[in-house]
C-alpha cells in the first residue's frame, strides 16, 4: 500500500510539473500549462508586498488570464493586471475585477 501511495504521488507530481501536456500530433511548447500559469499568477498576487490581492480568482485559457473578484481601489485593479502580465506564459490579461471601497483587506 505504501508503494502505491508513492507511485501515485510521483505520478501526480510529474503530471503537475509537466502541465499534463501530451504530444498527440503537436510539438511540445516551452509555454507552461494553463493550470501552472493560474497557480503562478495566484501566487504572485498573494505575495504582492502591497497586499490585498490574495483573494482574486484566476482562470487561464490558452494563455489568456482572467482575473475576477473585488478590490478597494482602481490602483489595486491595475496592479493585479500588471503583476499577472509578468508571469511566464501569460499572453493576455482580461481584468474583470470590480472596485468596491467597502471590501475589507
């Protein structure tokens, strides 16, 4: 049973790190998978030194990142998009963040 868990863990780790991509008739690209891009954008937002961006929802499709949620100021909305654009593999950012001054951060 322990061996099965190790094998399963290794399989999941390799799948995540490889982005679960397949080469079914296409050349592999150097670009990370949508899942990896989303995780990296979310981590970048959460680590921002100004704070308040950790609760933003991130979705990625074909390298296009969509940001949803709420922030307190227009500056925070712009900062979130700026940070997302800096992440490897991001081709475009769709910023659907709402600005609400009453959001506690």
